C-alpha cells in the first residue's frame, strides 16, 4: 500500500516526535550520575580552597578552574568543558541542551542516510538501531557523558554534513566549523579527519577548497587535544594489557554494516554502494574498536555506533529499491515490528526513569530534614554493569555520598 505524501509526512513527524520526546524525558528525569558528582565535588573543593561563596559568579569561576585543572591531568575536550560549565546551572538547562542536540543528531542521521519523509520503514529501522545499537546505558543521559558523547555526536554529524554539502561553504566558516568539531572529543575528531581524507582519496572529484579547510581545522584542533598534557597522563592509566572481547558485542552494528558491505560486493550492480561517502566514514570509524579493546571503554566507539546505524539504513534502502510489492510488504512489516519493539523499550525505560526520579527526590527530602546529614549529598551510581542489567530495566541506583565518597546503598 502506497501512502499519499501528506499522510506519510504526518506519520513521519509523529514517529520522529515520539522518539525525540522519549529521549527528552530521559535526559530531563535522569539524575546526576557518575562524573557529574565527581565534577561537582571538584567544584566544591575549589570553592572551599578559595573560600568563595555559592553565588553564581564564584561558582562559574570555579567550574572554569576545574576545566583548567582537568586539561593538565584528565582531558582537553571542549565537550567535557561545556559539561562542567553546565553544572553551574540547574540540571534541566543542561538536559534541555542535550535533548535538543539529540533531536538534531537524529535529524542529521535521517538526512545522511538519504531518507525523506516518505521513507517510513527506513526510519523505523533507524529508530530500532538508535535505541538498541548505541551504548546509552553507559551513563549517556548524565550531564557530563551527555556533553561528551550525544552532544558531540551531533557536532560530528553536522561537520560531516557540511563536508558532504554540494554547495560550497566559505573557507573561513569551514575552517571555524572544523576547529569546533575537532576540539570537542578526540574519538570524533579522528573519525572526521580520517574519514574525510578517505572520501577525498576515493572521490578525487570531491576535492574542494572549503572541504580542505574544514579538515585542516579538524586536524589542527585534534593536534591540540592529542598533544595536551592530559593525553599522556590519561594514556598511562586507560590502556589495559588484557583485552575484553565481550565488548565487541556492543558495536554489533558495525559488523552488521560490514556484512551488508560484503553482500553489496557480491552483486556487480551494488558494488558502488560501499564507496559512498557516508559508508566510507562508517567503515573508517571502525578503527575506534581498537581503542575499545585496549581501554575496555565501550563509549570510545560511540562515533562508530552512530555512523554504522546511518550506513546500515542507507545500504538497506539502496538494496531494497527494486523490491516487488510482496517484498515491500514483508519489509514494511518487519520494520514496523522493529519500531514497536523500540517504542516499547523506550516507554518502559521512561517509566522506570520516572520512578527513580520520584524516589530520588523523596530520599533527598528526607536527608535534607535530618540535621545530622548536613554534609551529605546525593549521587546516583551503577550497582550493575550496563551489560548485565535486565533488558527492560535501567541500571541506575541511588547511593548516599558523604564528602564525595560512596558510603552505602540506600535504594
């Protein structure tokens, strides 16, 4: 059955709005977690040392001091610094920024996959991949990780979209965009720079002044991050000598994408698909899997997961272009089932997120009323590894933290 364009457009908008609304709810209701509490403790230490007040100006200056400190021994990322600065504001401010960036990321994924409002089944598959193919369980809804990964993923896709744009961009604007994108996070910087070079090497006709300026900006910014003192310090304690190959399961979308590329190679008419720019970016991003193996940090491959989702939908859409009516019905049915599974998962996670949100406030109120807990604060920590948590359950738990250290599980 073929839908009329107005009907197709309405359904697409409703589906897109549903997914964006669910993720917005998760960002808004997710409690401060993981690095959020650690950075808040660092800010508090700076305020105590300087004997400053809790006023906004002093608090904001303290966040800048923490960013400077982290540059020397932790990370030199713009995304990380933006996350720290956002902690000077109410948590909903940062959550709204992250929600908006997710909406932009999802829209850019749609555009880079070559989809339009009429490609409903492709969007259903994309939603399934976004929900289950990206490592959201690793504190990605927290403020700090949100700015380091989902937010930077939006910036990365915007840079790639600008790079692939048919219309020329002013050189200074392309260079500035490259600087911003390159400063955000080293993993994303590597993908943009190496992927862009690979695309230009394969498609010589795409070599253009503005694209070269963009890559120059990305490369220069990446050099700034990689030569920072924190990079050498971080490398010493992040690199592991034992590989955990189970982590490869979290980047399953990349291997599905490679399988589709192999399928394309088997047919002469589809071989050209594997050299499409968006597919090249996705293939090149697989190099980050090596970082996952030597660091056991799955989030390092966040760009790989995002680009693999895009490439899978792009390839599936191209491979199914010649399907007959019966095959289209089967494809649409399968895609609809995938979307329903993703939607059910999102609804259940939103339900649990709301429960944790309410329980967290209730425990916080009880602590605030107890004068003995004057210096006690709330933190959310993971008591179950995200890869061991039940399929339908969130992995956040409530813990009480005194002076920055966890002293017991409370719920």
